[in-house]
């Protein structure tokens, strides 16, 4: 399923995640960590004044799954331009669930196409991702998010490891009918920002969930969706 988004403000978490972080053995971070320094790209500035229009080359149009570039530090548009990611204000809460561990829930109604924030963690290589996954004693607990993009040169894959470092989006569970999609966006760096967007209107108290993928494993899924496949997806490294 594909969506066309416009930039709206997103969410801030109102629960004390530090306590959960200590209990879960990871640290809350406010920006990405990198295994290797990301490569700066030759950014192309836009010549828009104030805010960008529909024909700006940096327009966020997600009708396809090719790499998307947003306005960058070289652009002449204002900091409130709709093709820049704005700060967030919708509240979310991390709560304990009956049979899925922790989960992320909406503390208020959130409209469709809202940018919630970035899925933070360590940006790692595929080789490192495989080593970390093999080190898990419980293979059903995978905290490595894999994001793929299609381009003329093939498939681009980004791995975000939130095993030891992350933010509230680490607690998003899988749903066979997700209400949040993960979208990679680029500005000044070749490595994308991994952003989270609400794909439909969400009501206060509703759990925010993403899809973990297509490959079905052997661990039972408890998403409760009418479209539930019965088993959680798993990533093949």
C-alpha cells in the first residue's frame, strides 16, 4: 500500500522512558548513532522562497518507493517549509500490553499523514546486523529494523539497531493491519533518516503499530487484526 504525505507535526513521548530503558538494558538517545560516518551527498538546493511549491524537486511524494530527498541545509526556503521535517507535538505513551510486552499508544487523536518522528538507533551494516542477530539468545526478539528502497541501481538497505540504543519507536509492535509506515528520507547525508508516519486516522488510546515484513516465521502473532496471518514476520539476514 502506498501513501502520499504532506508534512504535519508529530509526537512527543510523555512517559519516563529512562526507567524502562534501564529495565530493558538500553539507553534512550535523541539522534542517530553510526557504525561508520555517513557519506555527505552533493545536495542540490532549491530556489523556492518561503515555502516550496508542488513542483519543487524536493517534494515529498510517496507514490513510489524510490529514494526521497527533502529540503536540506543548502536550500533557500524557510525552516517552516513543508518539505522539511518539523518538530512534533502529538503525545504517545509506552504501556505494558497483555501478551506483547511493551507497546506504543496514541495519547490523543492523530490525523492521517502525520509525521510522528524518527525511528532512532545505531545505523549498521548488513554484516553487523547478521552478527548481532546471531548473538540474540532469544531469536524471536529482534530489535533490528530493516528498511529497503528501490532505485535504478538496485535495492538500498538500511539497518537500524535499537538493541542497546533507541527511542520510543523501539516499542512499536507488529500488526498485520499497521497504522504506521516507515519512510526513509534524505537531506544532507547518503544514509537516510528513518521516519514514522501515521497512514490513517488514529484514535486516542489506539496502539501504534508497523509491519515487520512479509516473511512469516513460527512465532505466534497477537496483533488481533481481522487480517492477522497468525505468525510474526521475521527478517532474513
